[in-house]
């Protein structure tokens, strides 16, 4: 993934640089998670594999409950 940076003299809001880097990283993580999710849902392997990725997630109890009700 290529990261584009503007030269410092063109930065209109340098105080937002850290925020923008973090937001870019969060978007990349979200897109990677979506690819993983789509692959496992399509293969029917989500229920077997999700707990290895989200064992410390606040969403794990909700996901567990939803999978039990399936």
C-alpha cells in the first residue's frame, strides 16, 4: 500500500497529521477485516474461524450468541 504525503510546506493543518495517519491505518484494518470476513462467509467457515481473530473483542459475546442461535 503506497502512502502519499504532501510536502511540509503544503500542509495546511500539520496538527492533524497524526490523526490522519491513524484514520488511514484504521481504514486499512477495516478493509482487511472485510476481505477476511467475506472469504470465510463465502466458504462457510466463519463460525469455525472467527474466535481466533476476535478473542479479545468486546463483540465476541454478541457474536457467540448470534452463532448459537443460527
